[in-house]
């Protein structure tokens, strides 16, 4: 038994990979109001569907809600209240450790339309953390630099560059000061990660949370495509 334990420890030391315990889920926040009075609507039903599973919550007395935990991905959010038109907000992008905010939802009474559809767009400034930038799968798969995550980030994120050795530099710091996490696992670099396997990237260029340890520059968090992502993509081809 002791020999087996030594072998396992040795493998991790040689590969330079450390298991990092972190919360890889995200959340959606918003507020629901009555359109005529501007008053908040408590106990409004808010939910998303993931396959056959429904993840839901209700608004509080101030009309506010927080829907979590949500795996990184794209969701359609349904908001319903008795006697009001249902609101469907499409294509909300949820990223790990990030809050996706939606604009205040105005509910209309009288069942005039039945359902109001709103298309969500990624805000320019992240209310929760302006020092983090998220890049979704569409931007990644359509980039000619998708084969090189470092080159892609250097061309896409302000304050990020690539030195002559191909290493990432964040705001002029040394290359070794950047931390990399792939699906919750800390790795030394991004070499060998296929661009086509990446579902999303989040980049801290400042204000790095303490949970990432002694990182002094920036942090790159990568979420890769899982089995269900590939399965769902094949269903809609």
C-alpha cells in the first residue's frame, strides 16, 4: 500500500500538476419589477433548464434573485408570475466564478403577449469584477489563433502579451507570475491544450482572489468541453 501511495505522489510531482479545489460554478442575478408601478415582484418564479433538469428559484421581497449553482454554459432564463406575461431571456452566458447580471425585468400584466423574448448580450463592464474578462466559445472557435491559447489571449485581452519565448505576460510582469487552471486543476502552462476543446476562458488581469495562492500577476481559468457539451452539439447539427 505504501508503495502505491509513493507512486501516485511521484506522478503528480513529475507532471507538475496540482489538484486545486475551487468552485467552478457561476450564477445569474437580476431584479423583477411590475412595469406600470415600478414596484418589485416578490415570489416570481425564475428558472433554467439543463437537459431534463430544472434549476430554479424565486425573487425576494425586493424583487431580486440569485440563481445558482450553474455549470458554465449558455442558458435560456424563464421568468413567470401569475397574471403576468412570461419573460424568456435567451443565450445568457454563465462562466465559472462569475456573476452574469441581467437588466431589470419589467413584467406586464393582463396576458397581452403571452411571452416576451429578450436576447441577452455580454455587458462591456462586469459589475461583479471589472478586472476579469470572459471569452466564450464562439469567439474562441472563430479565431485563427485558436490552436495557441496564449497567442489568442494576447490578441484578445487588454494587458496580456506574449514574449519571444511564447510565454504569457500580464501587465508587464514576469512570465512565471501567471497562474493557469484547467477545469479546476492547476497546470504549469497552456501547452498541449487543443483550442477546439475549450468551452470558455476567464482571465484575471488584476485583483486576483486569495484562493489562487501566491499568484502575483494574473490568472487564466479554462473550462473544457465535456461529454454532454459534445452530445448536445451533435443533436443540433
